[in-house]
C-alpha cells in the first residue's frame, strides 16, 4: 500500500516549468520544495490570543505572548469568542477592538479565523431580557448584521447559531434566545439568523454547530436545509471528558452526517489528561472541581485519543477542519484538556500533533528539474515555495491540474 493511499484526497500534484528571470529553463537543477501552509484547517480555540489584547497586566501579557508563539507554531485555524454576554455586556458598547486586533494578527500569520457564536442561549446578555420577543429578535438580527459586516474580510467564517437542539428546552435559567426560539421554532430561527449573516457577507462560510449528535440534530439540519437556510458547513462538537467515543461511534456519526453532502467541521473537541469525568454526569458543566490535575497515564491516553481522532477525520473526504477547544489546561471547566500545561510547558499531545501536522502530513523535499527545466511536484494540499539558494517563488498546490505552471526563480 502506498503510504499516502488513505489520505490521497489531501494531496495534489502539478507540473512546473522553472525558468530564470530571462525565461531560460533551469535545467537539471536541484530545488527545495517547501510547504508553508496546509489547506486542511488544524484548529484550536484562540482565546489566549484575544486575552493578550484585553489585558494591560505586563506579566499576563508576557504569559499570553509565550502561549501565542506556541499556538502559531502548531495551528493554522483559530476560533475567537463572540459570546454576546462577554462581547457586549453594556448595550451598544461591543468590545470589538480586542477581537479585531486578535483577528488581524491571526490573519497576518496566515491563520483562518472563525467567530463563535453569533446566536446562543447560553452566555447571552442580561440586558436583552428587558425587551419583548419582537424586539429581542430584531436586536439579535441587527447584532449579526453589525458584527459580520464589521469583521468582513478579517473574519469570514462564523458559527452562526449554537446548540439549537436543546435551545427551546433549556431550563437552567431564563434567557432571551430561548424565548424567541420557543416562539418562532428551531427551523425558523435558524433560517432567519443564517439569512441575516449571509446577507451581511455573501462570501462568508457559515456553520450550524451542536454537541447533540442524535437523530434530533439530523432532523433539524434536514428541516433547515429544506427551508432554505444557507448553511455551508455542519459543525459537530465532541467534548469527550468521559472518555473517547470509540471508533465505531465516530464512524457512525461521520456516515450519518455525510448524507447531507456538506463539509463537516469538528468544531469543539477535548480530551482530558487527568481522571475522566464520572459516568453519571450528564451535563459536563456539572463537574468543575477546584483541582483537576494532569497525570502521566492521562497524558498518554490524551495523546493517543487525539491521534486516533485526527487520523480518522483526516482520512474522511468531507472533513475540512478539526478544532481542539482548549490550548492550555484549566481553561474550560478547569479541565486538564489543553495541549500545554498552565505554566506554558508543552504536553506530550502537543509534540504528537506537531509531528502529525508538520512532519507526517507535511511536504518538504528536494526535487530536480529535467533537461527542459520541467519538474512534477506532489505534496499535501496547501501553499508552497520553491527555493534555489537565496531565490524563491511562491505557488499553491490545492488541486491536481493538467497543463504546466511556469515559475520564475
């Protein structure tokens, strides 16, 4: 078996004609083919990057800077927080400066940025409760139009609405979004918010996102698509604090959600490197211990589970992105679910992911032109440079196309 057979769809090839600046072919010349960016989205929550721009404390800033350096060395895709309660705690005063600064830095680094989420019943703003349902819906839609428009060109990917399966039944506390979901229904609300986001940025990539992988989510997706909601991507969460789903369940989920023919993103994923959550806990939010340490056994398990998940998802043709939710331990629910420790030292899982992303699924090799200056190059889909000493040229390798591409060195 060819070592790339299972991931052949992640690779592309192209014939290059390599010339000097005068148009003369570079014959029988050794060149270095170097990948600089992957087309596949290897992602992580980018909350630390946002926090860097929100804090004025010098020590915290230095800590976040160290984390950012490690983050950018591993990932090419990041999720920034737009929870309405934290983003606009005072009506009319959104904290757009820190989000914009973080998003621009990520884009400068070649990172795809996603905003999360535009509509959600949890983490919603309290001031919205002062209004009637018609006004709540109006303000929700205007919030979407404002944010998507304001960040257009910097953030062009959004989790539009989050966890709709349970939205009308959510009873932990009263909130404005559950109110309007009860009134308008899940499908109608999905359609309204997606249409608003797409109108604000027709070139955006819009996700429906949920942790519920039961048939209820399938029915919801089917209904929303039939109603005409412009859903571009199906988002699936897998916070596996109680242990790995197992290959069988993972393959079943992939088969069931592939029937829609839409790209699939695994949007929020966590594996803990400490003790697993007790089996009787239904809502992960109900388990937030003051101390939840990482252990050697847990670290080995976390690394193996992440690798297994990634290998299965990378082999599936509809998967475009996978996002680890926590970069550092202790971020969500105080869980040891990061790829680095709280003190910024890297964990075994970080090393494993780096090896996957930057070695096994990466192209960096020597090639040589023939007597006519021609060379066929093949590698993992993404952006490349071709080097000849101090000279280099950039090109992309994202599709296998017939014909010849001329590059000048």
